[in-house]
């Protein structure tokens, strides 16, 4: 696991020393994610830079950039099946001088080119330079676990693992992208290919970018989750469960490959509990880590404690108090160098900070909900809506309503959806499902800005819907794999872990598991109004149904309570500061005041979430857009 950066000028190239200085400045702004070694490759008009976090082959031989024939690579990630691939390459006549997965990746590409990606199990973002063809290739893993940004102009391209690297370039202008900002206000994150800055884009998951000698870009998808690549048809539920056990064990054990200590983030939920049980029963000695809250309604550490005790792990509990939260919240913009509104980033950051003292790799349960129907939104509008008789007049009437109004009707009059066929209202229903509770964030946009309907209608989720075939349920899952998973969950985990030089691995994000889960009959995944039924049945073999069926809170944070009390003065001071409105003149101060008043009155709607998104945006602007950082209070710039 590492951090990468680089620049290539095919026109108007600076002298080599200046180019090298640019690359090193970008590289070293990412030192938190790669404290073990640093390297740079310089050839005429191109510079590739690397910061290393040593996980596999800790020797200097594993340092990067790494070269072979006409290729030079800088790489961030892990190839879990690299030993098997290495054997295949040796049979083809390749010889190896290191024990690293980087060398395996480099020579696999030399052998098969982009076709080698089909055979990789892992997470990656890497840049390959072809010295002979003068061609730069950027590649991001299937599920978007590892980040990759790029900035392309008429005479150069720059790339980096994090957005902050571009701010090191004296010729970079941090102009706000209104489309990216609007998505942040709607979703709490900014989906690919957008970023908060106009100039920079995210390379989408499962995509490959090629920049040729003339500077022309070609971007292609080398992997798509649909159509499904599986012919497996279980004869029974029990057979499917045992096959799942085998697939999980194989994927989980792959993620244990490391030359450093590995632990598990155990939340007490289904996914991390199953991860712990499968590995423990396979004979692995485990270290587990969990977060505990002082607020009883949010604390589920007792569930994690139960699993840890039963599986006899070395368990560690980290408590998050309001005092700790007040200390860490101002630091979030330093970690997330793009506005990011998922409040669960706070406990995850503290968990990573504590775990990094004793381990260098951690496993998480992210991805299981997308694969095995874990989200409630998958169940909110069941398939009967697409099968019942058509009621033309009511259907026509509903088509005239906004998504927000429709949502309110569904909540207050649950019998309404049963009266009509919604095939002709397909896109609006998809938008309702996909945005789920974040639908109210659309209203937050209107509350402080104005009508951004055009941005909403052209959202990546809506565009994706038009390109997919298959059942509505499959479409929603594929959407989350492309949208919510990489741009919220993976961003949250990658930045929090790499900020403290900890590698976070997601064992559920294995193509074989997706192909298996997506090909299963719906009744194996959804039963008695419960999602993830097959996973729960498997976990019940280890912990019993009492544990599995107990209600789960989710990795939630008491932001509502904190904003009303201990955080309120900071919230008010930050959102009423004139510098905020200088950076974002489109916001209306009187509407922000109105939202603050509603919060003080104890409004139990989405007011607190709207204010949290604005609060994080203002802290981000304070940290990243102010040129004179010496004027920023110490709390906002301390490491």
C-alpha cells in the first residue's frame, strides 16, 4: 500500500530540475500514506513519484518506481494472489529479483497487457509509463478501493492518489466545480468522475486511461459487474450456504497475506462478525478492534465483545467521547481533502489511529451490503410495484409530482404505490431508491442555494440507470457498486486508514463473491423482510440466530446530539463567518440562520444533516482554500 503521483509534459515541458521538484512536492504531500520509503523516476518530460508503506517484501528491493524492459511503474495497492501469478509467470520464462507483488504486476502486464487485469485479485491504482511508445497508462481497481485522480490539459497530464497533491503545483488553480459541489450537497460525497475542483477528475472504478504521445486521452471500462460472469446454480439453500463458506474463507485468507501484523475492525454487525468467525474457525489468531460510544443508543460494542469472547480474539475497545470528537472533528478536512459528509468518518478515523499502534493492516466488512442485499432501500419498493395492474389516472397524477413530494406520499399513504404500475415512472422510482435517506439532502441544496434541478436530473445515478439491463433489484445493486461504495465507503476507509499509515482491506470485494451473490435466487438473499439472509444463516452456524436476528444500529454517530450541544458554538461561529460566504457566494446567510434556529428549537428532521454538510464544507474551505494558513486557529492545522 502506497501513494503515487506524477506529471508528463508532451508540450512546453519545464526543465528537468523543476519537473523533479514538482513531482517531489506532490509526492511528499502524500507522505502520511507512505512513510517507509520515497522514490522518483525522471526522464526528460515525465516524472513518476512514489511513497511506500511496506506490507509485502519489506526490503529495499521492493521500493518503487520499478522498471522492467520498456516499462516503469508506480503502484498503490495489493495483489493478493501474486504468488500464484508468479508461478505462472515463471513457467513463461520470467525471472524475479524481489518477493514483492509489484514485480509480479509489472511482469504480468509485460506478458498479457491489460488482459492480465482479469486474473488479479486485489485492490490497485497504478501508473505505467511505456518508454518506447511515450505512453502513460493509469488503472484503477474494479471496486474503486484505491483512489486515482488526474488533471489533463492541452500540454500535460498530472495524476495523484489524493487531491491535495495538485495543490502543491504553483500553476494549479483551485476553482470550485459547481456540479461537484451540488453533488456533495445532495449526497454528502462527490461521485466519479467529478471532484470539488473543475480541473481534476476521478478515474472511475474498473477503468483504464491511456494518454498517448500526442496527449490524447482514451478511457475504457475493463471490468463491469453486469452481465454476471457466473453459471453456478445451487441445488439447495444448504448447498449455496456451504459454497459461500468456501468462497468467503478463500477471499478472507487472501487478505491475510502480509509481512506485517493484521487485525480486524469488528463492529458487531453481521459482516465483520462473519469475517471474524470464518477466520477464527480456520485456526487464525486474530486481533480485533471496535469503537464504543458514551451514548447508549449508539453504542454496540457489547455485540463486538460477545463475538470477540466467543472467538477468543485479542480484543481492543476504543471509546469515542464528546471530548475526543471535539478534538478530531476539526481535523477531518486534513484527512479528507475533498468535502466529505459521512459522519461515520469520525469514529473510523479514531479506530484507525488507535489500531495503527499495534497493526499495519486491518480487514473491514465493507461491501457485503452491496453484494448480499443488506440495505433497507433495496426492500422499500418491492417487485410487486412492477407487476400489479396499471391504473392510468393515478399513475399520470404521480408523474407530475417531484421526488420529494412522492416520498412524503409514500410515507403517509403506504397504500398508494399498490394501486398503480410504475413502469412508466421507472427513473423517478430508481432515484428515490438510490438516494434513500439522502433524498432530503436535495432539499438541503434548495434551502441554502437555489434550484439545482438540472444537476439532480443529470446525476451519475440517473445516467447509469439508462445504460443497464436486468431486474430493478440488480440495477440498484450495480448502481451502489459504481456509486455509493467507491465514492463514499471506500473514500471513507482509504483516507482514514492511510492518514495513519494503516492498510485497510475489504475481503467481501472479490469478483467471485459478486458473481456468486448476483446469480443467486432472490429468496436466498431476501426472506421475511430481511436482507442478507444467506449471510445471516451462515453466521448463525457460528453465533446462533439470537445474535443474528437482534436489531443492528449501524455504524452511526450521535451528530444530532453533538450539534445541538457541545458543537453548536463552533457550528454557529463557522457558518456565520464571512470568509465562508466569500468562498461560496451562492449560499444565503439568512437561510443558514434559519436552519441554525430550527436546530436550536430541537427540530427532528434532516436539518442537522444539512448543517453538518455545510459545517464540513466550511472547515474544508478554511483549511484548503486560505492562502495565509498562519491566520487559521491551531486546532485547524495541527496534525
